[in-house]
C-alpha cells in the first residue's frame, strides 16, 4: 500500500521553519533581487509612450544589435549542446591520466574574469594570433567580426551544458546499453532510443542556461567583437553606449526588448523541456 508522507511532513518536526515563513522569505528575496529591478526597467520603458518606444526598438542599429546578440547566443548554445555532451561523456565514461585536470578545466570559464577571457580569445584569433594567422589565409576572420562573438559565447557557455549533463549521464545504468546491444541495436539506435530520452531534459536545461548567459554576456565579447555598429555590436554594448550618452530612456527601451525576447525564448525552452520529460515518463 502506498503511504502519503505529505501530512506527516506538514505536522512533524522540521529542520527549517515552516512553509509560511520560508515561502514569505522566498517571495521577498526574489522580489527585491529579481522582480523589483525588472519592474523598474519595464516602468521606465513604458514612460516613453508607444510611438517613441517603437521607434527605438525598431531602429536599424537596435535591430542589428539584437539580431547579433540573440543569434550568436542561440548558435553558441547549440554548439555547446553538442560538444558539451561529448565532453561530459568522456569525463564520465572513460578513465585516463589527467581526467581530473580536464574536469577542473571545464569550470575555468566560471572563475576566469570575462575581460581576461576576451583578451585571451582576441590574442588567439587576431590576424597575427596563434590560431588567427592560419585562418586568415583561408579567408576566415574571427576576431573583430560576428564570428568572434560566437566564439566568446561558446567559451563562456560550455560549462553550463557539461555540468548539467554530467550527473545525469553518471546516473544512467550501463546495463541498458548492454541490453540494447544484446537485442541487436546498433550504436546510433542505442544512443537515440536509450540514452537520448534520458539526456534530453538535461541537454535542454544546459542549452537554456548557456543561451541565457550568452545573451547578457558583455566582458568577453567587447574585446573580440570589434564593436562595429550594424556589424559586430551586441545589444548589451548598445545599452552601455546609450547610458554613456545619458540616453537613459533609450537604454531602458533596448533593455525592455531584450527582457521580453529572453523571457519568451526561455519560456519556450522550458515548455519544450517539460514536454520532453512528460514524454519520457509515459514511455
């Protein structure tokens, strides 16, 4: 017989204060740190009026910056979803000399200041850099171009995918793969039908976290991007430029557009993640 533990948890001793106090503290904490600043941005942008807000939001420079920021963040997150899974697989499934060092290097973008990352990437991919000097004869320009933005966002977003997928992959039983192989399934069928359904929610979570980090990234991008208006200028930099020009209303308008687009995309990713989990549980 299945026993419900809910009433006992509600009536029994608790390690921390009860639901009412913890919920109140949670709402107050999130309200002060998250909701209040976001509400201030929305209210400030709403004071512009529909016509002025629309004019700023649809200006060619604004659209170009938003297109680069969100496009590069989506592309970088997609790249990280593929290679982050590969890195997590190697770290979990293989034992080799230096594995702990490689595992620690994954977290380096977390600890490294973004400005240092931007300078290092610029030095590598500039025309006279260690990597850029070999790309230039091929006609590939990374530094001071939109491609540099993708490289920087890929660098800062990789740990989110690896650290999200790694514990899920570690908990998967290898016996399921062996059973699939015994039943005649090839490697691709085993990955697609056995591993991928279990890893899909974690991959989507890592994708969302990498994308969210990429959209708001500033320090590592401004050094390698070149910051050319209409070409390699990201939306966060455009906001900073408007603030330096004392155009606070314009800055809040661009910030409000970024907030709305980010929320819509993250909501869509979360819905897709919930659908993936529900589909996996019904199998």
